[in-house]
C-alpha cells in the first residue's frame, strides 16, 4: 500500500540527492483505529526518510462540506487540497511571475526540516490581499499548530497581472508577523490571467518549534454520522524520555505551604538558661568587682 511504500520511495529519493517533500493525508475517523495506527506508523517512517512532510487530516475536511455532500465530492476535495499543496511548491519554480524563486531558495527552506504545515486562502474584492492571507494562516485543514515562530516560510501569492505592490506587501506582511524574527522567508508572486478578481495565498511553514508538543494535545473534529454531527476527541501522546530539571511540569502550578499561625496564648514559653533571681543579680555588678570577688 501507499503507507508502506511511501517511506521506501522517499528513502531512495533522498539517496539520489533529491529534495524529498512528502504530502500526505491521515485517514477519516470512521476508517477504524487499526487503519489510523497503521497510518501513524507509516507517517513516522516517512518523516525519517523525507526532508519535510506536510500532513492533512481528512477529518478536517468534514467541517467544510455540506451534510448532503456525496462521497465522491469528499474525495475530490481531499485530492484538491493535496494538489494545492504540491502546486504551491512547484509553481514557484516552474511558472513565470513578478518575483521568481529558484530551486536553491526552495531547498534552503525545506531541506532537512521535518514536519511542515500548509495553508491556502483566497479572496476577491477590495480587501482581497489581507483576507486571503488571514485565511491562509488560519486554515484549519492542518494539524493543531500554527505558523507562529516558524523558522522557514514559503509564500506564494497568485493573481492576475493587476496585482498591485500594495496588495503584495499587505499579504506578505501579515504572514511575516507570525514568523520567527530570524526566519528565512521566501516570497513569490505568480500571474494567472484566468483567476479574474481572485487572489490566492499559499503558505508553507517549516521549522515549527511546537509541532511535536502539539501531539500531546487533544484534537477535536466534527464528525458527521447518521445521527447528525458530534464532537469526537482523540488523544495523541508523544513519548518523552528523561527529566527536564530546568522547566516545571507543563500546566502544573507550583504552590508553597505556609504554616498556620498559633494563637499567642498557646505558644510554648522559652526555657530559661539561668536562674532568674540569682544569675541576673550577679550580672548587675560591674565586671571589675566580680573579678575582685573571685
């Protein structure tokens, strides 16, 4: 199957020195746990043998479809999402544009960076640039992580040749605000006169610092079944070894216990170390008189 063959193909590709980018989906919730477990195992192997891997959970598509959508429509949407992910990468190199990106730039962002996330958004009208950029970075088709703090970002802005410099700067600025201050950001602008008034922004972010931590969170999907829509929560646990002495446990507040005050009347009296009647009288005499007496 593809799950078992993909890691082998990826390994052979890397051995030939090719930039290896995997774009995959995860099974729907209704496809049973065994299939999901197999997919997770295959994903781990594919991650080891790829420069970067972009993952789209199929369950996220359910929230975008109408309840009366056919199975064919659903599968077509899955294919279209994967197509947009691949086109967002290849079009930057193959198609002419106002700002071209070469393969060396692409390799800088995607070589040996592990998991990556992708978002795509489109809009039309007066504020199409900002709206498309916001939809791209808020895209919920991806894993439970955002582009915040990403060390590498690939931005593809597609529109007709009427794309203005102001729109280009507005869309790219919104995305760059989310990235790490030292991030390597590559921006391309492509012209497609068949798009009409539409402007599309595709974002691929790599070097996500909190990607692995997100596997410990609970993901919530809208699953549409016979009885209607209900929330299904799945818990993904990432194995962690060793003890981090520099950081307290996550979400576990530290508390310090203060002893309860004792009422004054119940406090124990100190035990005197000398006789109050005789010893105090002795210390009332000057030192030179006590020496003469001795």
